[in-house]
C-alpha cells in the first residue's frame, strides 16, 4: 500500500502549449471548423423544427407539433453544449487536478 502511494505521487500531467507539438494549430483549426458545422446543423434543425411545429399546430396535428417542438429544443440544447464545450472540458480538467 505504501509503495503504490509513493508511485502515485511521482506521476503528474501538465499540458502546456509551448509550440513544440507539430500539428496542434491544424488540430485546433479542425476543431473550430467542426464546431462551426455543428452550429450550422443546429440552426437548420431549429428552423426545420419550427416549421414542423407551426405546420403541426396549424393543421391540428398534435404529433407533428410535438415532434417539431422537440426538434427545436434539441437544437437549442445542442448549440448550448457546443458553445460551452471548452468551458466544460476546462472545468473538468481543473476539478481533476484539484484532487490530491
């Protein structure tokens, strides 16, 4: 038990962006582009969902209106998660490094 505690104290992880990792800028650009594509998809889903909601409500089709409503809510939740992704990851990393 003492030996494992000593080994655990020797291991540490400190991510640093000092420019030595080749391709890091490219990876960041790809990540940003994927986030952009996902946000555009959320916008399209919100528009399509709003149309389904409106047509469903206008034609008294409760199932279509409910499906459209779910689609709009899903698009908004998706956009919030995409926007907060970096903050969520940074929070989780900070919380993890606080564990001793």
